[in-house]
């Protein structure tokens, strides 16, 4: 006897939103990584090498690998959690900017400094520059997600689902 599993259209869209989110996270991560590669808010040290410090390294390439892995994960999460609301450019950009601030708060103000033995939730030149980097991520990830949704012809409002 064969069993058929049916998924609602909303549930069936989750893998698609995850893939779009991964691509959006990669684009946002590249933009943010460029910011972090040129920003030197502390002792002439690029922020991307600070990311490498999460694995005990000072190598910028290692920093890029860690950063892009986190960015892709963040993009997938954006797509799964907010994808249904981020299919038009304006809402996607707003959601992306807010999402960037959330990641800045959790990652740059709490997790990263805690892992590196630094004060958490501290406002300084590094965290200020990091906020700018996270806003770049959110802007690019949101805009990319909406662009992919529109290009794929899935531009529908959440109310019509």
C-alpha cells in the first residue's frame, strides 16, 4: 500500500526559500566581508582577521571562510523565517536591515566578544564599524532575496497564500 504525503503550499515553499536565502546570504556576506576587510577600527587590524580569531587564527582567508559560512547560514535562516514576507523589495530591505541589527546584537555584541574574552555588549569603534557591516549584510541580503523571488515569478503577498 502506497502512502502519499501532502504538504501545504506554505510548507512546500520552505526549501525554495532556504535556497534563495543561501544565495542572498552569500551576496550579503560578500558585501559585508569587503567592509570588514577594509575597516580597521582597532590598532590597524582588519575586522575580517578578528573573525579568524574565532578559530584562533589571524589569517584573513580563514576569516573569510568563517564569515561566509555564517553569512550563508544567516541567509538560509532569513529565507526560512522571513521569506514569505520578503518577496517585494521595500519589505525585504526593511526586514533585512532589522535582521542585520539582530545578528549584530547576537553575534558581534555577545557571541564573538564572549568567545574572545572581550567585554560583551560594549559600544566602541569595533562594534560601531560592525554595525555598519551588518547593515550592509541586511540590505544586500534582503534586496537579493526579493530580486530572486521576483525573477522566479513567486512575487505574491503573504495574504494571498
